[in-house]
């Protein structure tokens, strides 16, 4: 009816929607994705989003400026920054955190765009040393990208990889990656990680924003486990990129962290005070941990905390 119209669709299911259009009788319709490189997501995060429940929603749905300004006005933000900075091992880490916060306080992208980008996510001698007998716990295994990076970095010399991924679509791709690359000593667990046991609602998207749903029954039900249940696997490295469930999952790994003191690579960009809450929790568990922060992508995403002895 409206052949000249332009339709804007916002959905986690954009891949399915585009596929449906292309396979329909209207296949002549031109489709395209908004370009991530023009900071659209960042501008949306800063200026436009209002979360219905800010304590249970992660990432791009916060009104970050307002929240950070409130923390600044009541004196909490300066105390959080001072404590976090006291734990960080180098000036580069402090600059990354400060630039993020300055952008959240002002809306000025100039600050966060100053952060240097380290292209090697999770595995680099700059973050911590990796030997030939490591046991990797990959929490938020996605489609196996971290596994492939780890295998490449170690030249295939590792003891074991245990992957935790609850999303069915991601799991299908993950198993394909393991099989097609003939990878050995890999265990895949279809579970979400947290600080309790049971069932929990989970948003299956088949992309990087698949996540646990709090305070709702929408989504698919998946098993929720504590990493401490797997302490016998004796992890030496734990990586987490689990859309805001990092702190809860670290609490569920308290015994592992306290006794085994594994190296950690933990995303701290999903929730508003992750930059403070996560290193504080880890420092209380293992006071001898040293900490670094590195940025692996321009903008707000892929800010990672590294902890090591």
C-alpha cells in the first residue's frame, strides 16, 4: 500500500526479520542495518533511554548521565573512583575508567574516544601470563569466538575449556565451531551462571545480547548454576561476558576464587557501578589480586577488568 515508505525496525530479532523480508514476495525491498560506527548506540545510551526497572536492565537502557550525576552530587562517585583507582596497577587503567565516567557525566564523547583500544580481548601477556596447562571457564561462550582466540593464543596447548552458554541459537553455532575446528578437551554446558540454583527466564536471541531476564517469566527457562559447583575442574582462568550477570556469577564462584585464585577477565561495562562493585568484591575475596582495565572496542562496550596474582 505504501511502496515509497521507509520502515525503521528496532528488535533483537533483526536477523530473522531481514531474512523473512528477503525470502518473501517483497524481496525487492531494500534492507539495511544502522551503522554501529557512527555512535548511534552511544548517543541512545546517553540521551534517550528510560529503563522501566533500572536495577534489572543492563547496557543501553539506562539514563546514564542522570544516574552518574546523582552519584556525583551525593558524593558516592568520587569515593567509588578513589577506591577503584587504589586497586588498579597502572595509569592506563585509571585513564580508561576516568574517561568513561567523564563521558557519562557530561555526554561528551570526546572523553571516552580518548581510550586506547587493545585489540586482543582476554588473552595477552600484557594482561596476565598464560601457561600451557590452563583450564579456562568461558562464561558467556557465545558462538565460540573466545574459545578460538584462546586456542590460537596457546597454540592448542591447554588442559581444558569449560564453556557456559544458555542460548540455543548460540549453542548450535558453538558446537559447529568446536566440530569444524576439531577442537579437543572442550566441555559445553547449556546453563546460565549466577549465585543460586534453579530455573531462570532467559532471552534467546542468537546474538551477543542474549541474557538472563530478571523479574519476569518471559523468555525460555534455563538451568541456573553456581560456578562453585564445578570447583573440581580447577579453573585457572575465568572469563565472563554475561550481560550484567557478572557480579552475581562471581559471588557464585566465591569458593573457587578464594581457594584457587584463578586469573580473571571480567566485563565491567554492563551495569552502572560495575567499575567499582566488581573489583571491590574481588579484592575482599583475594586481597593479593592485582587489577588492570583494558578497552577492546571503541565506545562503551568491551571494557574488561583483569585480575591476577
